[in-house]
C-alpha cells in the first residue's frame, strides 16, 4: 500500500451557460491531493473571472472544493467533485444601451454549491491535463431592475485544466 501527498497549482478555462453563453479564464487553484493505492481525495481553493457580455461583467468565482475518485489506469484518473463557490458580478455595461434602468453599482450573486465530475491524464511526472463539468445546485439572480424585471439561471460550466505538481 502506498500513500502520497501532492500539492499542485491548477490553471483552467471553461465555457458554459448562465442565461446566455458564458466563459471563464484563467482560473487559478491550489490543489492538495492525498492518494492511497488507487484512490484519492483532493481539496482545492481558487479564483476565476467569469463573463458573458450580456448580463454580467467583472464577474468572479471564489471557491473551495473536495474531489474524490480513483485511478482508472496508470495515467488516467476520474473524480466526483463538490464545490462551494461565491459567485459575484455586475450588470454588463453593454446592457445599459438597451436597458437604461440597470444599476451598475449593485453587485449580484451569492454562494452556491456545485456538483461535477472530472477526468485527468498524467502527461508527465509533474503535470496532469484534464477536463471537467460542473453545474450549480441552485439558481442565482442574473439581473434585477427597478421596474421589477428579474431573471434567474443556473450556472453550468465545461472546461479544461492543466495541473502542475509542486510536491
């Protein structure tokens, strides 16, 4: 039986939906992985900017996650992920042209849990590349104006990552 502790920096980018097409990049996480035989658990904290040029600007996600999974082959791993993120954003300035009642000073968002999955492929002794998908488990307010118009949506993301092990 072998055990290992790894610390890594992860850089990621994603596309998805938050009422309209949405993207994130570059996300940066610090990941600590505890592996034992063919199973592992990983903890991470990170930050990622988010934008969609329709309903949000200056968006960000600050999050922490826990992933658990196993090695399918010597190089390929799979994990289920639970993530708790603080999602915050302003209304997009481009929206003001068509919707003059939007208050850009007001910041929207909130804390939401995410569920997801990821696959990682160890490409060298110190680097892993992979893909992931995650969906918010609750809806957030996309926009709310003084006239009472309001929209809510669930954030979903599909992305890729590169993880560089430091230890």
